[in-house]
C-alpha cells in the first residue's frame, strides 16, 4: 500500500521561529491534507491541497502540493505557544482511502 | 466543536472485558471512519462505513467489530480487551466515501485497560 514518510518526527523550537515540515509518498497523490492535533483532542484540518504546485495559506501557515505529486510541505511562520501539537499530513489517490503520515510533534521551548 | 460526537470521552476497564464506543457523524456526512491512536503513535485506520455498509477495512483485530446504523451513527465494539488496546479511538466522518474527501474528526474516546 501507499506509504507516507513525514519528517522531522519532532521539533523543538523557540517562540517566534519559523517551522518547516514535509511529507513524501511512495506514489502520487491527488489530494494532500494537513491536520493538527492538540493534546488529548482529535485532529483538525488546517489546509487542503488539490492540485500539483498549489500553494495555499491559512494565516501563518502555508502548505504546498509538490509538482511531482509525491510530496508536500507545511510551513509555520513566527511560531506561538498555541502551535504546539502534532501535525499530520494525509493524502490519497483516486478512490483509495486517506493515508496518514506518522506525524511531526512540535514543542516550543520557553 | 467539529460536529462529530464521540462517547464516552474516557473509559477505564479491565482486561477481558468488552466495551462499545459510539460516534455520531457530522450532519450530512454519510461515511464514518474509525482510527486507533496508541501513545505517541500515528493514526491507524481500522474500518470505514458508508451509508450503513462496510466500505474499507484496515488493521482491525478480529476482537473488534463495528457497524453503522440507519440513522448513520456508528459503534465500535472492542471485546476480550488486552492491555495493548489502551489507546485513543477516533471517529471521523465525510460527505462522500472516497475521492477528494476531507475527514472531520471527533474529540476521541480514551480507553484505558487495566
């Protein structure tokens, strides 16, 4: 089946720093989604990407659908304490089920 | 509030017991998905239903079963519980069963098996 490699697994940054994480797939995707999970809560959709090369922003968050259709990245600018959590990428091709990445755990050092 | 309702939020039980987790999808969503998240792990897909019928199966143990009822709510039944079944169980829903669908997740049910 499809595999999603998400990196880095964890990040420790200081407030105000920019963050970058990415996902790569073993096969092409039609859709890339980025979710954030706060501690003890369910994942919440941040950004959805539907076209190769698409660059979409949501406030301080920016995500891109790679032109090869096998990767996507998420950037967070000027991080704040509430950015702490686990970020998951997810993608699918055609009618196959959504595949989730293993997550990137973001910790902000005071 | 995502619109996906999961109950109970927390559940503590003993090994060998059986529990039922309930999920009400977001209004208008016909498809329900169940995921398991063990401590510090990713989201493991268990099973999907669409309009009452099983649509896809993931890494779901034989001790686990699920169903979706005519009113579209779903239940996940976990039996002969083991310590390793302790996890967060998430339900998600979507309008369509596949394709360019976006999953909306509930807040999860935290199961602790002692």
